C-alpha cells in the first residue's frame, strides 16, 4: 500500500509541475500576442502616416509641374510668339 501511495504522490507532483509549466507557457504566449498586437497597431499608424506624406508629396509635385508648364508656355504678342520664363532664384549656400 505504501508503494502505491508513493506512486500516486509522484504522479500528482508531476501533474502539478506540468500544469504550472502550462500556466507559464500560456502567460508567455499571451504576452507575446499582446506585443504583436501593439507592433501591428504601430505599423498600421506608420503606414497611414506614410500614405498621408505620399499624398502631400504627390500634390506638391503636381503643383510644381503645373507651375513649371505654365511658366514656360508660349505667349503670342501681335505676330510674335514669346516664351515667358520665371526668373531663376539662386540660393546662397
């Protein structure tokens, strides 16, 4: 009877150890899932910000292109066709 009791005691201890191990692994998995979720949200915010920057840049390039085309278009004065250019601005270094 004592041997059976000892075996049950060892089996119970092993079950308790495995349960504790599973609890720790589950907690680690939950922490990792939370970190992944936070990272994913940050990536989403960054992507949205980059999209806004790209849209702004695209609009600026379109305005610049339009201004450049307008500045260089020919203008007819009487019988002569003149090309009107914007003055070049040189920046000092």
